C-alpha cells in the first residue's frame, strides 16, 4: 500500500509550454485512443494513414488521457523499441485513463496492477524472461508440433461436424489456441471455459459483450472499471496460487512448474511476479493468436483471389499466409514507452519523462515498407511485420504462435472444398488487444 502522498499520483508527463498539437493531431488523436475505432478497421487504417502522411510523430493530448507522442512509422517504432534503456516500459505500458492511473497509484503505490514481462525493465525483465525462454525457443516449440497438429485436426473435425455453417471465430479460432496454451501451462481441459472467460475480461474490458461488469458499457465509471479488473485478477490469483502449491509439491513437465519453482537472484520468485507470469502466458498466449488466426481467414474470404491461392497449395502458402495474417490483424495495437532522456526524432525533441505510443497497426501499413499495404497477400515477401515488437521486449511466444497458425491453416485449407462468408463479421471494441469477434461462414468439406 502507498504510504506517502508522493505515491498517490502517477508521474506527470513533462510539457513544453510552447508545444502545440498540429491540426492533424487535434483531429485524429481522440480517434486512436477510442476503442470503437478499433472495431472499424477501415476507419482505423484511414486515421493512421493520415498521421503517417501529415504528422508521423504527432504530439497528442486526447481527452481523459495523459499526453503522449503517437509513433506511426515502422522505422521509428523499430528505433524506439531497440533502445530499451532509453525508452522504458515501467512507468506506462499501455493507454489508460488518467483517472484510472491515479486510482492505481493511490491504492497500490505503483503504476501497474501486475508485474508481467511487458511492464518490467531490465534487469528484472531479463531475469524473469529467462525463466521460461527455453520453453518457447524454436527447437522446443518444434517438439510440440505433432501435439499441436493433433489439436488443429480436432478443431477442423469439430467444424466439419457442425454441418456446413459455423462462426469461425467463436467456434474454432477462439478455442484452438486456448487448448494449445493451456496444455503448455498444464491447465486441465475442464478449466478452459473459466480461463477463456477471465482472459476475455482482461483484453475485452472495453467491449460490451466481453466486459465483466456490463454496466460499464453505458458509462465510464473509472472506479467501477478498476474494481472489475481487480475482481478478474483476484480469480486468476486464486486459481494459480493453487497451481503453484501443486507444482511445488508435484513438479510436472509444464510451464506452470517452471514458474512455481522459479528462482531470481537465489530467491524464489515473488508472489505478484509469479501470478503475473501465469496471467500473461495464459492471456497473451491465447487472445493474440486467436485474433490473428481468425483475421487471416476473414481476409482471405474477403478476397477470392487470395483464398484460391491458399486452397490451391495450402502447404506451401500457409507459412507466408501466417505472416500476412499477423501483419494484417496486428492483435496487439500498441505498447507505450517513457523517455529516460531527451531525444530527437524527425526533427522534434522528445523530452525526458514523456510517453510514446508505439502504434503497431500503423507500422504494419507503412507505405515505405510494404508494397500495397492495404491488400492482404497470402504470398507476401518480404514481410517485415512489427506485430511481435522489436528489441528486448520482442514477443516470447512468437514461434509458438506461428506454428499454431500454420497447423490450423494447413489442416483447414487442405480439407475444405469451399468456404465463404455467411454474414457480416464484427470486431472487438478494444484499443489494446483485439481482432475479429464474429466470422460467420458457410463451407463444404
């Protein structure tokens, strides 16, 4: 608990009184923080395209948020991401209402409710990442290929059993990566519905269909919103506290055992760090892959020429199609960094203490990097995606995500004879992590 007044409020972003938002920024910065805009992909693309063209490093002061720089160019996102000591995560890792930030500080005396890899900086970030890194290295992920392919087959079988129509996102893409990551964690299949509910409440906290407290869809009540997230985290904590006790008494060949028995600097991993670790593996290991898997299928269904390429040669095309699906969907919409010293970029001076919003969907549509960036190409090459981040915080599970998606794409498109949209798709309302919410399809095997 905070015991000094100094901890009751977050650090204030240092302002240059002479700084003015550009006209472009003033007309677009409220859009790039709005969860609703992320449920309308064409509007989001147009908003970021305007920023890239007119004000690629834009000073933003959106209503209800602390100010930040919107970093929208691929090269600039890479530049900032590689400098982990100069641009840090610990102070502010994602967009959050200024009132909510104050509430967390007032109650906990720190900027975050959790201490996951995405909220930490070195040296602790490196030490915690190192605990499980071996599990997610390519050679070890490869050992799970047969098991993953078996799960992919189960879910395509389920799709076939549904008789020619289903909601691909809700019936397949949502559950398939959940089963994979829960096997790796060592969570029994019977507990998966609960895990799905809790992970959706975290990443879907802004979506009226997914949020825990439905009354928050009608009004922005910061205190109730914070209480809702805390209730979800409390359920996670209770569940994984039990898992920790079990794995310390009965170690198994799973990631939960690694976390439960993890040591940092000769001491057992702290309770908050351990709980945070379980949660980030469970949640991020599911929602992001689910979004990309469905997002790629939807893009192919919306462009018959690309769908035909995949159906004609699924084994060859699946690898490049996976990369393109991850670029196209960009499930993680942003992370934030805080400058530890003054820095000049694009002729503008970023001041020590200022925040930077790394806009990954914008970087993945950068016209200077991607040919025809607004077209989904199953055979795109090269494909310099930035969806997994860059530098010291590059996604730990990226090799697993690629293998999962490749397995389900090969299985689906080698078996299905025809597949088409059977209704309007919809998207999750979320400005942090999101993708398709519903993809109704009609098909024949």
